[in-house]
C-alpha cells in the first residue's frame, strides 16, 4: 500500500468512529494490501482484535465465497469484509439487487438484512467514498 493510501485510511478513523462502525469480526483477503487495509481500519476505529485472513476472499471471490467465510464466524452479527474490487461491488449488487454500485478502493459499504443474508434480501444502508476521509496527500490537500 502506498504512503498516500495509508494516510487516507488513517484520516478515515474519525469518520468511522463518528458513524459508530463496530464490526464483530473483520474478514480479509490474505493478500498484503488487504491485510494492511484491515489493520488500519481496526486501529482507526479502536477495536481490540485482529482481522481474520481467509483465502475465500482472494481476487475472484463471489458472494458464495463471502457467505462461507462469514459462516465460519456464525456468532458475529456485524461482519466486515476487506477484499477486492470488483468482487465486493458484485457481492453488494447481488445482495441488494442493485443494478450498479460504485465502490472505490478504500470505500466502505453497509448492507443490512432483515434476517439471513441472501441474494436480493439486503438493503444498501450507506456507502462511504474515500474522498470523504479528509485531506488526501495525493491532491496536495
């Protein structure tokens, strides 16, 4: 991950805390950038656990892969995935029935379910674009 990417995610911490982002578990792709992102997220919101690296979130992951990874943490009610674009975008689309979703690197989305997470049963509650995180060293701000 670049220095500017790390700085952008560190700048996101206050916003993530303000919206009370509190996952019970963070499941991450095992690739280094994803693990770094998950670590920065956990530190940014002040949680006292580590991400779980899961091979099912490697590039090319489908909603089925994410569902299997989530099932490994059955006690968790709020699950956060740190993976890859376009995999996470496709999962959001499948879960919500949305035709199009724009999730960028470093973005965060919340999909809520009235019961068991199933395709078409979710509602996109919110989506944070990384431009909201504050000064970005890439644009001189």
